[in-house]
C-alpha cells in the first residue's frame, strides 16, 4: 500500500478527529449508538470468505478469462475472407474496408462505456452480452453472405436498392460482432487485472489473456483454412467456406460467452476499494468525513482538494437506500465515490492524453494492415503469373501474426515483471514518494520496452513500403513477423502501463478510454489504404470485369505504408514526452 506523505502520528490524529462516518443521530445509517460501525470497521478479514474458496474462485475465473480471450479475437481473421467479399460479392475496396472498419470501430468505441459498466457491475453481464452479440452478428452475416452469393451468381454486377440494403445489413452484423469482441475481451482482461493486481507478477497475469486474444486469430484462421474450406473443381483445397465459418463462430462464441457469465468473478473486490479509498483520502482527493453526510455533500464540501463536490454531481438524497442493508449500502457508495474520483483524476491527467494519442498513432496503422492483409498479399504478383501451389496465403500470415503477437505479449509481460520497477501498491500513483515492490539491480522501464517494439512495428512497414516484397511473397513472413511482434507488444504493454500508473480499481474504465483511440486510427488508415489501392487499380485497369476493383504492384500500397511508418514515429515522440517531458512521469516520480 502506498504510504501517506504525513507522519504516522499525523495520520492517527487525523483519523481520530475526522471519522469516516459521522456519529450523527440523524444519519440514515442508524442511531448514534451504532456510530462505531463505520466503513473502516468492516475489516477485510471480517468480509473475506474462506481463503481456499477464494483461491478456487480466482483460479476458475482465470481459466474462464483465458478461454474467453482465446475465442474473442475473431475480427482479426477478417483478412481470411475479406478478398472473397471482393471477388464473389463484388464489393469494391472501399466497401470491404467499410465492413472491416465497422467491426474495428465497434470493438473500440464502446470500450469506455463497457468498461464503466464492467467496473460497476462486474464482468459477468458483459460476457452474457457478448454471447448474444456474437451469436446474432455471425448468424446474420452467414445468412447475408449466402444470399449475396446467390444474387451475385444470377446477376454478377447487380446493384440497386436491395444490394444497398444487404450491404447495410452486413455492416450492422459486423458492428454487433465488434461490440461482442469488446465485451468478451474487456471482461476477460479486467477480471485478471483485478484478481492478480497485487504482487510482482501483475504484468504476466495481464499478458496471458492478452496473448490468448492474439492467439485466437491464429487458431481460428487455421480452422477456417484447414477444416472449413471449399473444394476446387479439380478436388484441391480452395478458400475458406465463409458460410460455414460464420456459423462455426456464431455457435462457439455464444457458448463461450455464456460460460463466462458464470465463470468470471472478481475476488475480494471490496478490499481493492477500501485500499484505494484510503489512498485517495490521504492524498486529499476524497474527504472521507463527508462521504455519508448528505448535508455536507450538498454544500459542496465533500469531495476533496481537487473539487469539493461529488465527482459527477450525483443526487446525494439517493445515495443511501434505507430499505437495504446499511453495510452493503456503505460499501456501494464507497465504491461509487472511489471509481468516480479515479475516473476524474485520470481524465485530468495531461500525460494520459499524450499516451492515448501515441497509442492512436501506433495501433491504427497496425490494425489497417491486419484488416487488409489479404488484399496486400494479392498485390504482390500480377494475375498473369501462374503457380504450382500458392507462393503464400492470407491464412499463413494471419497465423504468423498470431504466433509472433502471442509470443511477444507473453515475453514482454514476463520481462517487465523481472526488469521494470514496480510500485508496492496496486492503486493509482499519487505521491512522488511511491515505494517500490522491487528495485532490480538492472532495470528497464516499461516505456522503453514500448518504444522499442513500436519502432519494430514501423520497421515492418518500411520494408513493405520499400518494395522489397514485390514478386517475393516467400519473404512476406518478415513483414508479418515484425508487425505482429510490434502490434502484440504495444497491445500488451499499454494496459500494463495503465494498471501500474493509474491502478486496477477503475482499470476497465481507464483502459476503455485509452483503447477507444485506435478505432479512429484504424478507420483513418483503412480509408487511406483504400484510396491508394483504388487509385492504383484505376491506373492499371484495362477495362476488364475484374481489373476495375483489383490492383497489382507497389502503386497499390507503397505510399500508404510510408505514411504509416511516419505515424508510428510520431507516436513514439508523444509517448516519450509523456514519460520524460515537462511534468511527465519521470519528473513526477512515477514508478514505471
């Protein structure tokens, strides 16, 4: 626990002169004779269930979280069938990117709202919502694909009102899939962050579900390409059977979401809130003496040094419900105040905005590459060339991305636990004298790890933009490996940094705010890639039926990936400024 800046004696005096609950006979908590019953008197030992039962619950929750994460990343296999939408449903590149962007935006933009709900209601409701959204989304997409395929066979260039409605419905299906991804992923990661936030292995505890999320795209792409494939007329293996693949994902993810509803639980959550409350109270951000005194709260004197009012100006008359158990009501209101206070502090921290913008400029290009991997590979060879077997395939590189991303996520989680300094407490770092849990002889900041792997990500984009891969698809593993490693590390280290600096009590909300930014980045770079691709296709078009939507050569992608690399370099500058700049983490004495 972070120690207060004042002396122990001063803390005792404050506690004796300013009790957390006012011993006022007018209190709704009970008569004056019960004033000794306070939130502080509800000791963790009195509340804590049997230690063995808690450990079992924690283990089951961890297993359920890993299972959810292992299945939640289905949107990352879009490149497995994105080119099929283009070839068989006759979507142009903008329409294909529209579907991919709909899923990407929907998996990021709702994260703050879902995180807010997860912190206050727990992970189980989010897991149940993911079951409904995944089942409905993939089920609808399967039906629409089959209908569109039938229509395309009857009228290959069919356009008009019905076509537009079908495309709009496909967008809606992928929005549901994206929101389901957000719910399942966030419920899994938040469960691990809160259950394993104490101790020096917090990074690994977070890295495991995050790595599992990256692994999900690998095994799902292999199932699609190796088991659920179509047969070519000559009997050879063809592309993934999109209809069967969507049905498989609908059933699988609905079942996993339901299992998570019962398996995901936060153990000893009230202990987290109590410790966070004490730290906020010591720092002056929360005024514990006014917490359950409505008259003081209404007068504007009960919130703390930053703003002497309820963090979000909620109605104080509704704080306590006399019909409910007083202890439960006290705990509920304490949790509400702590989470709201930490959200307010997070939003007013200027370093958070630099850090979030850096995340925006890093992840957006990587997301756009992953979404368009299939069409990028198709540009490496002109259609006039014929091969005995494909020189490379989207499924192979989705797997390479998944493997490298998974390995690097686990590696960075473990290495930062061993080499990076860690604070002794698991809540928000407020004072500049935060004690360390460990001080290794040789230490490397988590931010240094983040910057190194961001540059690795940009290197993959530079190699692709340079044209070294053109007509050499057998080398494309270099690009996939570098981008997969950079993407995995950034996505692993960013939530770890959020927990270390801003604590775990409000993790889902805080991480949700940061994770919202890549949605805009993925959409922006998806549109840029589509514009460059379509321009290249237009220049190379010979008036045929297919060449007006398909592109071949470096003119299809080179400009885009040079710009993407530059975007990542800007991101590195923003993160470095949040770390070493004026009033940055280093100057504030933040242990990171």
